[in-house]
């Protein structure tokens, strides 16, 4: 188990999930991957983690291929 994960597990086991969360947030991937994948379904029509790169104007798609 990676050291960071082991430390987070230890914090949670000790009743300090706040410290585990702080440790997770120190990693840039927490924001770039975890938060993006968690929030994306709320913000697209399909309700999935997959995002169309372009944008829509009326019925005609513009942008992304």
C-alpha cells in the first residue's frame, strides 16, 4: 500500500478523517481527477463522467470532434 494511503487509513482509523482529507487535497490529482469525475455527471446532459469537448448552439454542434 502506498505510504500516503496508509497514512490516510491511519488517520481515519484514529477518528481524524479531516487529516486524511487534508492529505488527499495536497495531491493535485485530487482536484484534477477525483473532483472532476465526481462533479462532471451533475454538469452534463448525459449524466456521465464523459464530456463532449465542444459546445452546442441550438441543434447544431460546434467544436470538439
